[in-house]
């Protein structure tokens, strides 16, 4: 996605979010929650795509950054209760930004000691970081520990979700298309060649981690004020894997494909849950096998990854020609 398309996405999504505020109140809570989750998933997937897709790193701890942003923003809004929609909006915006900066600091902390690592080693370190965050939160009584943390205010709505999704896509696309952002692609393609050309892989890796973690923290704040209850187990390894699947399914480095994958993989589990509810109705025997799909959807994700790696290593929504393959023209 180039910068022109990103600007179109930004304007269109902001208008959609503004209009959605007028009819979002007429939606039932469950459909509204699902649609908000789509916006949150887009923010998470696009921010992770900057790290995994554009810079060529392999992070398995993105849910850890999300957890930092979620808990920081929730604690702020729980302690500072302003009255009136304007003050509440300003309070929520400040809490989101604070959560984003806290997650960015966490991204800096994980980025600096992993500068010389790549591939499997980097994946293991980021996985360990995510688990460290989860265990710390689980044993921190100030934020509820294993009991969880109740979030008083449900500030998250369609406008906030899709406005931040639009801003995330615009910033990431603009950053990658800029002169500075070309360094991400150079580091992804060949670190040794990039170093020989005077590009510092260290700086670009850390920048990718910090920027990606910042937007993950914003997504965590949206998530906290959407569910209104946080538990450390909600940000475990499988949550990170879900967003990694979105990036791989959409195509590494393909922003438009990642957005489509985020929408698809957010709606798919909800559709399977709805199928399970239908299956429980009397006289509905034709769809009973769908209940098994609901309980084993993570197995389906794993099989989907294996199938993609064998048949479409460039991603399901990516149509770029692979190196070494002849062109049709």
C-alpha cells in the first residue's frame, strides 16, 4: 500500500468511523463488540507487519506490548474519572497515548538486547518477553493479579477503533514509503548488504520494535475499554500467534493483505461460535460437525499455516511474483 492509497484509507476510514457513531448505538452489544474487535485486530496486525513483514524480524511477543498498553490505560482511566463527554474523550485519548508510550518503552527494552539476534533466536527471545510480561501482571496485586482488573469505563466505540486503525495504516505505510523507511526493507532483504551501504540494521530494528509496540499499546487500550475486564491469560502466547497468523495469511509486508486477513480471522472464530449455538438447537443435525471446529480452531490455524507455507509462501492475499519464477509477460 503506497502513501496515496494510505491517505485514501485514512480519510475514508475516519468518515466511516464518524458515521458509525450515529448508528453504532442501535447495534446489539455482541455485533458491536465484534466490529470493534476488527478495528483492534487491524491495528495489531499492521503494527506487527512493520516488525515481521517490512523489517524481516520475527516477533512472537506482540501480545506483551498489547498487555502493557491495556493495563496502563485501564489504571489511568480507573483513577481519573472526568464527567462530560468532552473531558471523558480527552481522558481516554491521554490514557491511550500513555499506554502506547509505555508499550514503546517495553519495545525499546526488548529491542536493545536482541539487536544481534534474528530468525529463531529472536522469536524465542520475544516469546520469553511476552511470557515475562504475563507472569509479572499475574503476580502484581496492584492491577488485580490473577483475579483480573475491572475497567470502569467502556469508552471504546466504532469511531475510536477505526480512527486508530486508519492512523496506524497511514503512519506505517507513510513510514515504509519514506526515504527513512526504505531502510526497513533493506534490513529485511540483506543485513550485510545494508551495512555495506551505510545503513545501520541496529537502528532500524529498534525503530521497528518501538513503533510497532507503540501501536500495539494503543490497541491494548482499546481492548481494555471494550471488554472492561482484563486478565493476564488474555495476552498469552496464543494471542500473539493469532496476530502472527494474520500477518502470514495476508502476506509479509503486504499492508492491504494484512488488513483483509485481520478482518477474516476476527470474523471466523465468531462465525464458528455462532454455528455452535445453532448446532445446540433441537432438530439441527446437519451442522453438528461445526461444533468440533469451534473447539479445535487453533488446530485449524496451525493446519492453515502449514498449507500456506507449502502452497502460497508469499501469503494468501499477496500476488507478488516470487524470485526465480518466470513472469507471464
